[in-house]
C-alpha cells in the first residue's frame, strides 16, 4: 500500500536520486533549457525554483546553501550572476514545463523544462554576439 507516500523514487535509491536531481539542475542552470520526462521535470522544477530564490538573495549564506543543493561552482556562479538578477521583480514561477512528445523506445512522455524568459534571453544573446562580430 502507498498510503501517505508523496514522493517519486524513480526506481533509484536515495544517493542515485540525489545525483540525478543535481545533474539535471546543473544542466538546467548551464543551458537554461532541458528536455526530460514529465515527472522528472515537475520534481526538478520545485527544487530549482528554491535555488533560484536563494540566488535572488545573493548573500554568502545563500550561496553556500545553493552549493549544497547543486555542488557545481560554474552553475552556481551563472545562477547568481546572470539568471537570478533577471527574476528580481518576480515572486516565483521562474520555470515552465511544456509537454512535447513521447519517446519512441519506451513511450515515456517528454517535456521541456525552461526558464520563463528563455526566448527573450536567447534573442538578447544573439544580438550581442552579432554586435561583437561586426
């Protein structure tokens, strides 16, 4: 029976599950968009939004707490310097889950997990790169 059990185990033990979540969050912060299964995206969304809220605070304690969630200095540096300042006037809801397709091999439903302002930031990055080339 599954009475009062509210978490997904993903067929892994605790250490493997934590490693999976950390790697997905690292990729999310580095690339600002990832494609994964819907259930993984929903779990990562809640964890990543907590870390982005820590990034908005910006103090040393927040950085150390964020590093305990995501032990990758490059990802945390990008979060605190680029991602979190974009959401300074937003009170949550930094990520969206968009269902895309089903995977052919196992028929798993896939989704794209991305930041809400992903398109605007991507267009801004393209224009700055084109300006530097000219």
